């Protein structure tokens, strides 16, 4: 899956750095946004195959951003994986109901994350480009 574009949306700079370094090391083209508004702006010029979406964001949360992206014909083919550190009962279903394609709990398992991403990208062989 080398070179596949991925967008990471997370308001925690440490999480962003960890995921960017990890995925860059796996050969992915990684961009990052600190909030939903920055992600929306970035999506004007960058079309990722997959978004790692923190659900707890300042301003517009990850649920709302996911709903908007899945409702838009330009972005509805992007695989969105919800990522959260405040996992509560029902959160996974709420993320799936919002349109997320999968759910990952923090802390990030650095060994498993690249495999999880590759699995979702292989399952969704069609490109949203």
C-alpha cells in the first residue's frame, strides 16, 4: 500500500506525530489536521484514501465531520476509521452510525495500526480519486 494518501485528524499534537511517523515509515503519504475545520480545508486539495478520525475534536467533532464527508459525493468513498481515547459503551456503534468504516481505541497499538489500515485499504480496492 506504499504511497497511499492518509489524513490524520487529531487535536493532540503528540498523537499526530506518533501516527505520522509510524505511517510515514510504512510508506504512506500522510497529512495531518488538528481539527475538523482544518481537515475540511485540506480536503479541498488533498484526497486521501483513508482518514484516521479522532472523535473528540474542538468545534465540530469527528462524528459530524464524518457525517458531512459521507454525505458528499466528492468524499463519500474515503475510508474513515474512528479513533478515540474516551471509549464508552455505545461509542463504536455511534461512530459506525455516523458513517465510520471502522473503530480503533487509543492508545494506538503501533504494531497493529499499519495492518489495520492495510486491511481496510485492501478491502476498499476502489479509489475515491
